[in-house]
């Protein structure tokens, strides 16, 4: 509800302070500055002290307050040789303008934070094969450094993550590398993990400390479906068991089921060491490859045409952690 105040001497026009505040908003920056000047004088009840607090000249401050009074059509201060005091209009304006300026400052802070990449919504999708690995640490560290940001996280697999990027469902995606047919995406490699062989504990190859790619040609190979991450699948096939055109005898949808099939004696599989070590069930042993051991690479992908300050900040964070970590 507006506050009706009698205008300046000689005027009988009722004044609504809130309506006039809306009118002041049309002139935004200049009038907001005048409101700040008014609040300083209203709190100090002394133009000299208010001018010192604002670091401006006293005549300029007095002039700006007079301009504000003319714009509102009211007197805000009673001036006398003994000092100044607030009129009824001045008290009403002080009560209304203080929360207004607090809200303006809050909005300005939000805008500046968004421009600096400190706030906003960032949608990230993990690849499940890196669960609880370096990507999680990167997201946690970024969230801690950007407490005003809203980080939405989900998990899928590389091919699905790429599709989500292209559909603008997410802003950034952790993926297994290399990507296939993805010239529209930008990729930042983040690291590698060693590949190991998971075998039934009773398998003859389990008696060896290290294996060579050719050793696997005589085994029943199990794998996850190629369409989940075609580039990574082909990389494992070529580096883990050589140039031979060995094809998996069966596939399972994820590492948990692959290892369960190995434990049941259905065959052997090749997985990255951290994942295999974490999920290894009873009845499964892990064996390393002979040096140089094959590795699998992972990274961060995003659409460079849909960049935001927050996304750019996250990419910079990942790049910095990669070079310093």
C-alpha cells in the first residue's frame, strides 16, 4: 500500500512514495545514487559527515538531495541552523528505500557472479565407468569453489552423454576417449587409467603374474556393448589383445554384470583397473598386462556453441587441475 504524504509548501498533491520510487527506477543509476546519498544523510543527520562517508564534496551532496526532493515533490529534511532532521516524507522514504537498495545490490551481485562464472546452473553428466573417480573429485572441488552455483549431476555412458550434449540436455559431459564422429564437440583429455584382465580364479591364465595380448586369443572374451562408447571399445580391442580380429563372445550392459559373468566362469574381460578393483567380486582375479601396459583415456566434452561463463569456469577448473594435479 502506498503512503500518502502532503507535498511541498504550496502543493496539495498527495504523493505516494512507492509510486514515486517506481518512477525513480526509470532513471535507474543516477536516481539510485541519489537514494544512496539520501540514506547517508538520513542516517548521519549531518551533510558534512554524510559527504565524508560518501567521499564526495558537501555542496554536491546537498545539490543531489535537492534534485531528489524536486523529483519526488516533497521535502525530505527539515533544515535549520541547528542541523537537519527527517520530515514525515523523509522517514517514509528511508523505510522504503533501504530494502529496495539491498535488493538492487543483491541483483547486481548475482549478475556480476554470473558474468564471472560464479553462479547459475551447470548441468554435468558423468560416465558410469568413472564412478567415484577423478571426475567426481573435479566436480566436488568446483562446487566448493563456487558455492553460489547450482550443479546438477547425473550419470550415463559415453554415447548417451554425447547425445545429451547435442540435445542441450547437459552443459558438460565426462566421456571415454576417443570419441567417434564428434567434430561438433570440444574435448579436454583429463587422464588415463591402466587396463587389466579380469579372470575366473580357476582359469589357467590366473596362475601368471602378467599377461600379453596374444594370451587372450585362446579365451572366451566378454565385453560391454560397443555402441555405448565405440571409440573406447575399439581402443581396448586393439590395445588389449592386439591386431587380431577377436570378437567378444558375449556382452553385458555394465562392469558389474561383466564381472559377475567372469565370476560365473563365462569368460574373461578387460576393464580399467580402478573400476575392476572396486567392483571385483569373489572368484575373480585381476592380472596386469606386460609393459608397456595399455591404458584407457577419459576426458570432458562440451558444445563450444553453447558456452556460458559458468561452463567456461568449469572447463578452466578442469584444465587447471589436470596441469597441477
